[in-house]
């Protein structure tokens, strides 16, 4: 608990000012149980050196509607971070900001910063396509290309102009996605012929083939049956040995099962609590988080 | 409010645990009465009545398991269920100790130690139990700490009582003044067992307070 800090709501003047007031959250604001002001978020501070992605005052509007409200948090490296919250709380919006998927939405207006290994990913000289090789994404519905299993996995590498041993990389990605044993004899058949669970693991193989550092997952198991879900969950645990995994899920038990850290977004696009998953599910600091995860609202 | 049925089940569990605690407190009270009046029949009633407590215990244990398996409780709800699960065990043990006391009631025949105030110790443990269950019901952390302090007093009372008995026994032995030494030994050992059992009732009261404190504010101060 001692590593939790209040982050004071900075009344976002929503300019993406590169030098926010130094340390606007003073450390003597340490939260003690029972003293939490529920309107003030409780965000565990992950040191710069251990966070691979860091957002500062990240605010997003879709037209007039505010989708994210000044989100400041560091995502720790090689851990699984789950993002939970009710529908419309901004959790998918946040995920999409992390590899600039929101660029494709014209109405989206983004302020604040997202840094990946210290580099502002919204800086002008950043190529979003190159960024997405470093920060890959897996979507809710398995969406393999209408190509062979092999080509699905090799696709990103080919675009990248990869010139090494393609067979070896494809095999490695399929192995890391826990799919190799099931498909090694049918690499030429269409990815669309696989079962839903296999298709999702194929998409994970496709996402990790270019050797990203971060894998973003948006409800990766919500379209799968319990057995396929369990396989994907096991896979996520394995992936976190090599990659940083950030997963948005509607399923709170899934978040509890698979994540090291949990971020709870509540209505209005506010990150209300971020901390160790066991702490969040056994003794959340914030009453609104307690009410949400125990099902008293939402 | 969503998950209405779940909320209702949580409320029912709380009510049932409180009901069980009332039954157990009643057993303990009867056992103390039986001891005071040396009433073997009343003692026997406490012993046969234990079946009801055991049944309650098993039912509530199952309710806790069902809630965990079917509702995946988290946060305060989880701590409440975990605490209840432990507390019913302590209540069941207190009821077992009450049956011990009930058993002693019919066997003691001599008023050997009028200075040993079993009723006073018994009342103190009963008060601990009631205070602990109040803390559980009202979710008051202060009451949990109060129970822990009351236990120190009970321990002192028990220790003083045991010492008094043992000293007197040594004296009797030295004087050779006891004609029915076997009867005395039986009564003395029963008396010492009574003191020990009451001291353990107090310990279970502390356990209940400790689990309640954990439930209330995720605080393990009173857990040993």
C-alpha cells in the first residue's frame, strides 16, 4: 500500500504541454485505508525505469464527448496489465491510444502524451506502422487474413522486409502462440478453416511474429468457448515472460486470473485505481471500485 | 443495485452466522448454569443440543462454499465470506467446549474452592463472544480490539484460579488432611479442565474478533 499515491486531478487545460508542473502529486498524499477520497484516483506509481509505456494527462474526445479524462499511469514491463470497467468507460479507447489505432478515427481528439520507452509516440517523426510492429494488437473477434496459416504469420515480417529464416520465425511464433502442434501439418491450409480458438491463437502468432515488445489485446477471449478461453489465458501468462501484455476485458474473473496489475476505469473515462491485481480484488482503496467489482453498480 | 440475488445471499449468510452465534451463546450460558447448579440433567441437555450447532455449522460452511464457487466474490464481499467461514468454526468449537462444561456439571460433588469464581470467568467469556459478534454485525473495528483486551483479563482470571487450586492442593498434600484424596483429585482435575475450557472459549472469541477486523478493514493486527 505504501507504493500508492494520490494523483491529483489536474484540471486539464488539455494542452499537450511537454512540461507539466513538476510533481503535481506530492508524495505525502499517500493513501491510507479508510481515508480515501473516492473522487481522487488511487494510482500505483510504477517507476519510469520499470514502465515500458507511460501516459501523462492523456485525454481523448470523440467530437464533444469525453472518452478519456487525463489518464496518468505507467505500465510495467513484462507483466500482464488488465484494464477493466463498465461499458463506455474508455478502456478500449485507452488501449487504442497506445499504438495509435485512434489515428484512424477522424473525430478523435487526443491531448496529453503517451511515451513508449521514453519516446512520445505522437511525435511527428513517428511512423505508426513501425510503432505497431513494436506494439502489436489482438482484437476481440479472431480476424485471420483469408490466407494460409503460414502466410498469416509471415505477413507482418514480409511487409517489414524480413530477410532471415522465415520458416524458423513462423514456427517460433506459432510455438509461442501454443498453436504449432495443432497446425504444423497444415501450414498451407487457410487460416479461416481453423476453429475460433485456434484462429485467435493464430492472430496472436501474427501479432508476435514481428517480435514486438508490447501486445495489446482487446477482449481476446470474449468470443471463445471456455476451453479455448483457458488456452488463450494460459498463453497470455506465457507471453508475459517475453512481452508486456495489456488486455482489456469485460470479464472481471478473467482479469483476476491472468493479470499482475489491474487498471479500473469508471464512467467518464477516468482511471480510478491502478495497482496489484490481488490488492484490487481483495481490498481496493476506492469505494467506487469496490462497488463496481462487487457488482453493486455497473 | 445489481446482482440482487447475490446481495440477498450475503445478507442471509450474515443473519445465519449471527443466529448461530446466538444459539452458541445460549449453549454456553446453559452450561454455566448447569455448572453453578451442579445440574447434571441441564448439562446433558447442552450435550445433546450440540447436534443442532453441528448441523448449523455444516449448512453455513456449505453456503460459504456455494457463494465462493458460484458468485466469485471479491473485495469486501470476499473478506466477509472468508471471515464468516472462519468464524463459524470458532463458534462450533465454543459449542463443543460448552458440552465439556455440561459434562463436568453432573460430576462435581464437592464445593472445594468457593474462592474460584467460575461464573465470573464464564460471564467474561460470554461477554467477549457477544462483543465479538457485535463487531461482526456492526462492522466496528474498536470492538474487535476491545475483545482482545478482554481476553487479557480472562487469561489473568484463569491463571489466578488455577494457581489457587494448585497451591491449595499442595497444602492439602503436605498436611495429609484429605480423607477422600481420590474424590478430591477428580474434582480438582475437573475444575482445572473447566478453567482451561473457559480460557479457550475466550481464545475463540479473540479469533472471531480478529477475523472481523480483517473483514472490516483488511487488517490482520489481531491474527496470530
